[in-house]
């Protein structure tokens, strides 16, 4: 990020979030295919592992960990919604 926070920095963060959503769904779908489960079930597994790992970050303050957990919840809620659509695709196959 730049020293003076601006619109481009916000756009960069939003682009990273969008890429995270897409890559997380692709990864979950690939995992689901290999594990013979649904993308939604894989997203649930990924969510639990990643949200739980926030507590392993020793250098982050309690407030930072709480904020991270809040953002991860919001992001995984979005991915879970995307996975529901992916589940429908696997049901047709």
C-alpha cells in the first residue's frame, strides 16, 4: 500500500478480495471433487481451518484478531453462497 492511503489502495484491496473469493471457490470445488463431497462441504472445512488459524498468530493483538475474524466471516459467508451455486452444478452431473 502507498504511504498516503487513496482510492487505488482501496481498489487493490477489493481486487485481492475478489481474487480470494474466486480462488477459494475453485480450490474448494477441486477438493470437493477429489473427496467426493460438495463444494459447500469443502468451503465449510476450509472456513474452520482458516478462521481457527487466526488464533495461532502470536504477534497480532486481540483487537486485530477480532477484526480479522470478522472479515474472514464476511468473506467466507460470500464464498459459501457461491458454493451453493457450485453444488447445483455437481448435482446435474
